[in-house]
């Protein structure tokens, strides 16, 4: 099992879509909520993620976020570096103003990937990237398949539980008890008789 915290969460709309327009810029190095909890079973893993990403549209503050469930594949499970691929579905919402037309909510799919670097068996630092594809609007049923969002993040992942990370636990060295060499028994010499 693991808990992942993201400290830097830049994100943005895909430019050229109706909601995002032609001038959608990301807010880099923004500290924003991005928390995931998951489990790993060999080369496969499952993850639930909740996040909120700030960005700007035409100089106006905006944001998008959601709840997403993902299936993850870890093609390499040995060594200090741990790359992965992810795919999942969830619910995504976006806002860029107070008007109803400035609000957006939709079912979404996502594809992503990243790589972690283990500091030790329980802690890892890494980077990740996700691209979200909107399926259908829950508010008005419009076709919003051209809308999309992306996120990039810097992660701190905390693994806990037995054999939770991709790294195998090193076997503990069993120290053998020190045995003192046995001293040879002294055999008493027989006294020689004079007569």
C-alpha cells in the first residue's frame, strides 16, 4: 500500500477547445491538493486519486479537478528507478468564472505515466504526467469530446506494509554466536617411581 502527495501541480486546458479557448496557460510550481492512495501487487497496481489544478484563461484564474480510479502497470520492478503507465476513469470538473457556462462537469478517461526514484524501501520521489479526455457533459449533454486537460506533478510516495514497494526487502544477516575455541584438557602426568 502507498500514499502519494504531490507538492507541485501545474495543469492546463488543451488550447483551442470551446471551454479553454486559445490562451490557456498553466500555473507552474503551484502548491495544490493532489493526493492518491493505492496498492501494488507485483507488476500491477490500483490507485484512487483526488486533485485540484489551478491555471489561467485570458488572465482569469481557473481550475479543474476530480476523482479518478486508475490501473497501473510497472514494467520494471527492480532497481532504484521505477517507471509506470496508468489508465483510468473518473469524474472531472472545471470552473473559470461565476456564470453557468463557465462551469463544466463530465465523466473522463485518462492516460498517464511517470517514474519514481526510491530513496529507500519506504520513500520515493518522482514525476508524473496525465492527459484527461472528457466523455459527456453532466450539465447539458453537449458534445465536449474536444475538451481536455493535462497535469504534471512532483510526487512524494510513502510505502507502508510488508513488501509494499517494488523493492524487495533485503534479508537480514543472521549473526552466528561467537564460540570460543575449546581448550585441550590437560592430562595429569604420572609420577615416575624411583624403585
